[in-house]
C-alpha cells in the first residue's frame, strides 16, 4: 500500500481525498495579509484561525498577552507579567504536567519567540535544540489524535516521523521583504512507538 492510500485508510477517507505531496488535496489552506505583530494573535484573522482549530482541552504553551476566546484552556508563559495560569519555561512545564498526572491535552499551541522560530528556520544549535526538545516532550502530554498548532517560518513542525499529518495551514503575508508567518495544524494519527494508527 502506498503512502497516500495508507494515510487515506487511517483518516477514513477515500484515496482521492487524502492529503497528497503535490497539491493541497486534504490540507485546508488559508491565506491572509496582515501587518506583522510580535504577539501573533493580535493579528485578528490569525486569532480567529487558531480559535477555529481548537478542540477539547487546550494548552497554550507560549501564551503571551493575548487571551483566546475559548473556555477550556490552560496558559503557560515564562513571563509572569502576562498573568498566565503557569509561568514556567516550556520544557519545564511539559515535564511538570506529565508528572502531575493531570491528564493530556487535546490541542497544544506552540508560538515560540522570534529567536526560536528563527533558529527553526536557520542554523544554530542553541535555541533550536531547546525547541526540538519541547516538541518531543509534547508527545507525553497530548491525547492520541490530538492536534498541535505551530507558528513559525516553516511548515515542518511536528512531522510525519512523530506520527503527525498536516490538516490546516495558514499563510500570513506581511508584505515587502518581511518573512511570512506560517501556522500549521497537525493531527497525531500514528503511534511512533508501534507504527500503528491510533484508534
Ligand atoms: C511570539 S510570543 C507569543 C505570542 C502569543 N501567541 C500572542 O499572540 O499573544 C512568544 C512568547 O513566548 C514566551 N516565552 C519565551 N521563552 C519562553 C520559554 N522558554 N518558555 C515559555 N514561554 C516562553 C514569551 O514571553 C512570549 O510571550
């Protein structure tokens, strides 16, 4: 069975509807134009886009100052000036939550600071390895078939290796020579340990 047919079977789709490599088949693409804002969700259309992608119990791991219009949400930010529910480093939070036995999240939002996004896109081990570690630790606190929504300059986020498939992409054009912002919503459909799809 080819990749596309396997994916279609996992998603319960007909092979014609499954996401493909060469077009936006099953991936819902939204395109917006907006002035950049260092607080991503202050861009009104982006806030709406992310709110529409939320499911169940949500973790906003790099929450910043913008409050999302959603009830079942836990916020974390290293800066306590934003009054998050938890003021911890992201990796410390994921380890803490796993230990706490408080149960998994159905959606996790990852909107790390500029320098980490830059590191994701470019070179340098420093902040990049930190974000890689955070992404790996998300698997300890995410429900099977849960969603991770990542913002940055690349559409490579959780990825196929960890068992994720991309469902939605938001491309936010800021104009001129400013990098676009890319939002990616991926669903965790395959257990990377067994290689089997989640029920
Ligand atoms: C791009 S902003 C997030 C903006 C937010 N999504 C919004 O629209 O308001 C990144 C946030 O990550 C926080 N941050 C930076 N380093 C962090 C870390 N190691 N762990 C958790 N939060 C961190 C910053 O304080 C900042 O609020």
